[in-house]
């Protein structure tokens, strides 16, 4: 799959303040990763510390919290990982599913999709 970035906004937990970031769309990542400093500035509390497997097979521990994310006109509360401050933000599968967005790889864009109830 090709990769591309999209502008997203990360909000504080009560949804009254948002900050813009460019995030790499990564459907292979479980959750959205945002630099820890930005999440701390937005006063997003960490509620858990979770183990993640990296692409090279190594395992790391990261803090996880919940807050608002906005992509275009769609917004939702989602899980976010407190990432390294020098790492690129990632938009992961959990947030994409919550926002009912899918990846249109050839056109390098996100497209709305209907929810599934089976």
C-alpha cells in the first residue's frame, strides 16, 4: 500500500480546543500516534500503558489516552498513543473506523464509508 499524509486536528478532551497536525495514514497501526508534548499541551490524560509491536519486531510501551480527533467535517473521540516528539504523527485504523473513513490509495485520500452492522 502507498502512504500519504492528511491534515487532522487533535482536540482536548472536552472538544473546546484543537491543534492541526499532518498525519501519515497507516492502516497497519492500531491507534493514532500523536507527539506526547502536543497531547500534554491539550491536557489529554493517559489512562493506560500499552505494549506495541514495531515494524522491526521490537516491543515498546507507550501511554494511551482518549480525546477528540477531527478529519475534515468528521469528528469523534478516539484512542491516541503518546508518541515520541520527533516522530511523525500517524492516523491509525481505530480512528479511521470510528470516523467511518476508508483509504482510497490510488487517489491518496480518505473517503466516507457506511458503517457495518452484521
